[in-house]
C-alpha cells in the first residue's frame, strides 16, 4: 500500500492492500476518527484489486457491531467483484468507479 489520505470522515487509499501491516495501518487510521453509532464513513480504494480477510472482518465489525454507515468507492472492478461474491455490496454500500474500455 502506498499511502492513505485522511479526509473529513473519509479516507482515500492508494496502492494495494496486501499485508497485515497495511491492514493494521488502515485500522489505526480509521480508529483515529473515533466513529460512533450512526456516523457515516467513506473509504475510497484507488488501486487495490484485493483485500485481506482481516480487513473485511474489521469492516464488518465496524458496520454490524459499531453501527457505522460505510460507503466504499472502488476503482478496480476485480475488488468490486470479490466483495460482490461475498455478498457485501449492500453491507459496505459499494460504488464502482472502474474505468470501462469501449
């Protein structure tokens, strides 16, 4: 993973999310927002085509236990398809920003 851009109630992630170090960095970045039930949060993933299961589990906890409304803007169709295959499109409110070739 290359970097994380912190924005107001959102982050923009550049680079692949691969390692446990990436997951830990993302988790601590999101935790720093001190999100509570009813908050909304957006994660924009620019480059990553995959996501470790530990990250998916963390996001599920955020949505289901902490009651945070999560929106994901994903630029790589492979990651969109992966999360759709796991039936998480509605849970994570996924929006695809993948470029389509004509």
